[in-house]
C-alpha cells in the first residue's frame, strides 16, 4: 500500500509538470506570435529566438498579453 501511494504521488507530480508547448501563430520572416501557458514565456522566447535566427535575425519581444483568455507573446525579428 505504501508503494502504491508513493507511485500515485510521483505520477501526479509528473502530470503537473507536463503542459503543451507554446503554439506558433502566423510565423513570417519578420516575426512570430505564440500562444503559451502562464509559465512558458521563456519557452516561447526560446522558440522565437530559433525562428528569427533561421532568418538571420534576432528575436525581440514586442508585446505580452491575453487574447480570448490565452497568454500571447508577439515577437519581431530584427
């Protein structure tokens, strides 16, 4: 019984850590926007950095806000 309880706690902890990755919206050579969960701005920033680097540019965070109840980050590639 003790092992089952420990396993349940471990599985619940892992489930709490998993979340969907940021979703790209309207990627263009000059910028990209992401929908992300509240704690994933850094992950969205990393993805924007990779996107802009593929264009030979640097990502710049231009706006963070909410749209339809979801977190949105807008980046330009400068």
